[in-house]
C-alpha cells in the first residue's frame, strides 16, 4: 500500500460558532486519485484548506492532522509538493500578463507580474512542458485576458504542474465552463494522472469522476457520508441520500451519468 500523504483523525473545525467538520477522519495516499463529492455546506472547502496546508486543525493526542507525515509544515515546501487549482485564481492576474509568465510565477510562489523576475532556461522549459501537458503551449505569447474561461482553467493547471508536484488538488474545476471547455479540462486531468500525478478532485458533480479514479468520498454535514470503490459508493441510493432528492445513476464507458429521477 502506498504511503499516506494526508491524514486526519478525530478532527473538528469551527468557523465562528458553526461547526464545519465534526470528529472527522480521513486518509489519502500517493498513487490513489480520488474524487470528493458533496453538496454545499458539506465541508468540502474546509477539507481543501486542510489538504493544501492553508488551515491547521488543533493538535492533541487524540486529534491528528498530518501532511506528508508531518504535524507542522512549511507552506513553501508544500507548494512544491501539492499543486492546487481553483477557478478564482485567475482573478489574481492582470489581463495583460502573458500566459508563460502566469505559469512561471508559480516558481516564485507569487501571483501577478513576473516581468522583472529572472528565470533560468531550465525553468522556462519546465513551464513549456507543463503547458504542453495541458494543451496551452500554443498560447504561450498571448495574454491571460484574451483567453476563454476553459483556456484560463487549463493554464492554471499548467501553473500547478510546473513544479512537478506529487499531488494535484482540483477544487470545482469545471465551474462556469461550457460543455467543450469542461471536456477539454477533464482530458487535461486524465493526462496529468497518466503522467503519474495523484489527483484529488473536489466537486459537486458525479459526471466529473474520471474512470481512473477508483475511490470516491462522499461528504455531508461535515462528516464522511461514504468512502469506498467508485462503483460501490456512487449509485442511485447513495446520491439520493446525499442530495436528498431522487437521483438516477447510469454508468457508460467508465463515466457516471446522474440525473434527477421521478
């Protein structure tokens, strides 16, 4: 069994007076790409913050929150080991920033202008390779303001991959994308997995669970509702209970097709 890179045990997280996660336990391992699925308010965003090191849970003998086996960590180090992509990241860049500079900025742990920063040829080649994987290498001289929403999203994935991270965390990656953009982005995620990257996909939508993802975690009301092999976890009864509406589920060529039932 692969080594765990993320461990939570008996963790409770509060936001003001609201308890977001309650007595929460979860282990994620290298080499095991997973999807985390749940409705609004289920605790997905808080879990993402714990997973990317942006939030620390209270530590005690009975409560554990570890990243790569450590109870404390350097965010700079984590940025090289965990790539993170969320739709709102595009707003951190000026419209006239070139796409190549957007990708290169990750190597300095920065958002925004990189025009006065110096990058080695090796770093530029790493940026180009990441853009090749995500299908945006042909846009290297364009500005981010000229890109479609789907192109921006794939550019952000390239930015997350430039460090060759062990883990890629995707938070609601297809939000606001049209059908074609969403399909291209999912193809990009599958390519990252084929390159050996472990992907953690956080989503509302079961249709986004790629065939390579053998494990699905369902969250509800700040707790793990279900956790197991994809086909045994994602079915009509589980999704109906999760979203509290009748849902029909069909599988075709490894993809889940879910719709509201009668």
